[in-house]
C-alpha cells in the first residue's frame, strides 16, 4: 500500500513534520496501531484526485444503468442566464 509507515505513537510525536513531508512529496504515509494500518495520510492534491475519480466512476455507473445524468447544456444555460444561448 505505502512504503512509509509510522506507529501511531511515532506519528503523534512527529505529525507536523510528517504532514509537511506528505504534502511536499505526495508520498502517502501509513499510520499503524499494533502493526495494523489504521489510517493513511495523503496530500491534499491526491485526496482531490481521489474524490474526482470516485465522482467519475459514480457518474459512469449511473450512465451504464441508464439513469438520468442531468440536463442538457442548452437547458442549463437557460436556467442560469435566462433566455436563449
């Protein structure tokens, strides 16, 4: 999963430094408790990318099921700006 690992005790003592390193390098860090991974610390950029990928996957699943995927662009434009585009 991730190569860099800290025990929860180590992480508590070094959290600021660990967080800055993760943000700078975009390398996730695993936090363990009694040898079991309990959390992953990741950069904000990676978290945003993960959220975007999840949203895309959800959209594609709904599309595959034939569910309503929103409104056409022309209609959205009219609703936002009024009148015709």
